[in-house]
C-alpha cells in the first residue's frame, strides 16, 4: 500500500469518492472516522489518501477548506456561476438574490449567467439592471446561437467554478458547449411543473480545456429553494454588496434599514441601490 498521496475529490456518489492524483483518478472509500465525526467529504476538497495494491483507495484526511457551499455541497470554490434563464423556466429574481446572498456569505465571487437569450421576448438588459448597478458581472448566453460563450469562458479561465442555479436553466448544456467532449446528460423542461427536470444527480469537477489556465467547473444538481435561515437579520445587510458603502452611516447603529428614520440605505434607494434589490432585502429580512 502507498500512503499519504495528495489529491482532489472530483466526484462523490453514494459514499464513494473519485480522487484525482498524480497517479490518476482513484476510487476511494472514506475511513469510518468521517461517519463518527459526522463529517462529509465534498467535491473540491483537497484530500490525502492511501492506495492499495489493487488500485483502490482509502480517503483518510481532508485538508482545511477555504470555503464551502451547503447547497450545492462543494468546497474550495474560486467563483460561482449563478445561472438563470430568460424563459423556460421563468426568471425568478428572489431565487437569484438568495443564491447571491449565500455566495456573499461564503465570500465566493459570483458571476450571473443569463442563459437561453434566444427565448427572450423582452429586453433582458432592463431585467438585470439591478445586478449591473450592484456591481455583479452579468454574461448573456445561448447554446442555440452560441451567443456569449466566449465571454463566459474568459470569465471562468484559471478558476475552479461552480455552476449553481435552479433546474432547467441549462447548466449542463452550457458546460457541454464550453467543453463538448463531456456530453453531460441534459433534460427537457417539465411542462406540468413549469421547471426543469433534474439531470445532474451529483456534483462533479470537469476540466474546461487541456491546461489549468483554461479553468475547471463543477456541475451540480439544481435547486428551486435555498435555505437562508442560518443568516441573521443583522448579517443580511452586509450580504447585499451595494449596501456596503453606506453601512454605519445610519442614525442608529443597529439599523435594519426598514422602518427606522434617517437610514443611509433607504436614502440611496433609487440612486445607487436599485429598488428591486431593496425590496428583495426586505422580503428576505421578513423571513
């Protein structure tokens, strides 16, 4: 047995993990200590494994993480590509804002990818104006007419990117277009439910090219709801990035930027803070 081999967890299915090492991809089972500690290895974790003579591995140590997302469960992400669609399924601003809040909570830079622009029957630039004003990069793409794919590829270069967003917005189709050799499974929209069918059943890391400078991505299962219950009301205002320059300027130090008087955040609504984003903040705070 060869002990102490460094590797990267690139796939995890049903308690079995694929770890990429200098010796190749090794299928590993975790030591029982992970169950005893109620600790779950995640795709993106840097790990240390032992390799048996038959080529199988044992995962026995995880190195410290720089970050981790809870849903989708991935670690050590450089950038999250939050993907939405202009239609099929319909755009949900509240859901996008939840993804952005969780990315900010984990201090992971976010790019908004607006996919399926070929289906848009309105001027989508206006719909996403709140996010431009907030300072988020917004990339418009279509796998049908290949719009924006080079821009997206450039934004992902040299980074470990995670695709996140609701089911049916075309995350797997985008990854296939960026790296055609992968041939990930894609699914049709459920007409009855009005949302996407889950075709990605586990998280997995894929290379976007032949060089690390091309970047990597993680395809993840889609979600239609995201839990923000672990975020306090006091923390929430710090997770709307356009609020940050004005925090600490309110009359009251514990201002929640709702019904209080002389609030610097409310004074900027309609100016440097888009009203739609402020409304979204109030809705999340109310939860």
